[in-house]
C-alpha cells in the first residue's frame, strides 16, 4: 500500500511548481493551483450525455488519488475529510477522462456513474436539477423549473441519517 | 435604462433569503449562496456538444445581468470588474439554459458561442484543452496531452496587449 503524504507535502513535491504563465498555459507539466483553502474546483460531467452532474472540490490528495485509482475523489467541505464518492452508496464515478484548464485552477472529470447512475445527495441524477428562466429581468416571485422527471433514488434509504452537506 | 444596485444590495433584495435546507434544495425560489468574496462558481458548457468550455465566477450583478440579458456575464477576478464575455472579442456566449445546483452554490450555463466559437483566452475552443492520464500513480515527469487539434484563433490578434488573466 502506498503511503500518501499530507496535502501540503503533495502540493510542493508531487505536482510541478508554477514558474511562468507560458509553462502553466502552454506546457506539458501538471502544475495545479490550489486556493487559500488548499482546494481546486472540479466540474464532473456524464461521459456519455455531457450533462453536468456536480461541482466538487479536491485537495491535493483527492486529485492524486483520482488520477491513481481512476475513481472520483473529492474533499468534503461539510465533513472536512477526503471523500471517495460512492464508497458508501455504491454510486462510484469511474473516470473516463480528466482534464485541466488553461491556468490550471480547475479540473474537469468525465465519468461513468455506477449503480443507479445518480450523483446528487438529494436523489436526482444531476445536482443541477432546476433551471432559471432567462431573457427577462429576474423577479422575486419567479419560480425555478424542475427539469428531471423525478428523483432517481430515495435519499433517506441511501444516506440514512448522514450529515446533509448543504450549508445555509 | 435600469439602475442596478450594488452586489451587496442585490444579494439581500433581489434573490431570496436562504431560510432552510428544504427551501434551498427542494424549493422553487432562487436563493444563491455567494462565497466570502461575493462570488458563485459557474460551469459553462457548449449547448450542443456538452463540452465544458470554462469555469468562471459570477458576483450578484453578473448573475442578474446573465438572467436578464441572456448572455453570459462573469466577475473578472484578475481585472476586478464585471465582465460581459465577448464584448470586445465578439465571442459572446448566448445562454440556452441556466441551472442552479442542489445547495444553490454553483451555476451551470449551457451556451452557444458566437463568432468562431472559442471561449478560451489562450485561443482554444475550451479552456480544458489538456488531459491528464489516469489509472496509475502520477509521476512528476508525466506529460499532459493536448486534446484539441490546434488553436481556433490567435490570441494576440484578438486580445492584443490586454492583461493575461492567469495568475501564478
């Protein structure tokens, strides 16, 4: 079993140091930028449909494990711990492709979701299950539109009494 | 011409107040959560191909303008100003659909890009033009793979001497 060092060690020893704009934008080295909290945002889409499933965050260790194991790992901000997505629910996200953006401060995962194919703790396939009408000024009484035909699973039966990650 | 109040006013007067987890997750009110910097991350994808074009950030005003005008507006963190994407380059992002996620702390825009169809300041169609091989432990000498066949435009001819947004 590989011993994985702490996030701070990883940032400076595993990935490349950021030395120039040309290196970051045009180069072949992975030199990710983690924010003040040691996190990098990660967009996760369905590899087949292109649907955006969720926007998560990774610390250095989550990014390293995702690359090594080929399954999505995130940093849970609500639980403050490494999060192997689907480890308890079975809804593992197998990574088809991992991309980094121009300034290397964002990750894009294309995944195939195991089990019932859902990625949202509320029970929907995608976390983005509501749309906002566009093309006119927003009115306070304007209603969101639910775009999925229904929930894919009952969150109570999958997550039980686990901490709800939503923070007000 | 509409007078748009400051971001702080907007947060508390234009959009709904966040009052409960049920309201935020299951409700019909738009009650977005802005972070400590007053920003909400925004995933922008091509409405036809599903390709992730960029990950941007919006302040309250950018979100309001995007909804009202139907063209993507962001907050430029490098320039610290409202950014109507494509206003100078012509590469405007027309919004086909705007979605909000379960805990309403992330936005997804599906867009049709005008002009040559590119969204990346480096000249590529997508900002995510490099992939990272997965399935084995990351090695320091591992190389990123460029996935687009080439740049869509010459950034010098479009952006000239404008400030490069990449921060080391």
